[in-house]
């Protein structure tokens, strides 16, 4: 992922969820950043997809980089 794409995604998240913390993730020297998601306090993804249908059930924890 390029810097401009990461900034655009983080700006979208900030507009939707406010100035939330980056709470986790993993980066390796041989793999570029592939995903930026928002998780709730139970660790479930709520943005950009809500695969478990949990959005709104728990407070937002923060941004996860992967």
C-alpha cells in the first residue's frame, strides 16, 4: 500500500470514528501494509466490512494495521 492510500483510508476512518488510536497490527520487512481496519473492544472488525454483524454492539477500540 502506498502512503497516499494509507492516508486516504485513515482520513476516512477519522471522519467516521473520530481521532481513535492505532491499537495494533503487524508489519514485516518483507510484506507491505495490506489492510487497515477498525475493530471494536472484542477485536471484531467493524470497518470497512462488518463480517460478523457486530457494528454498534461494542465500543470502538481502534485501528488495526495488517
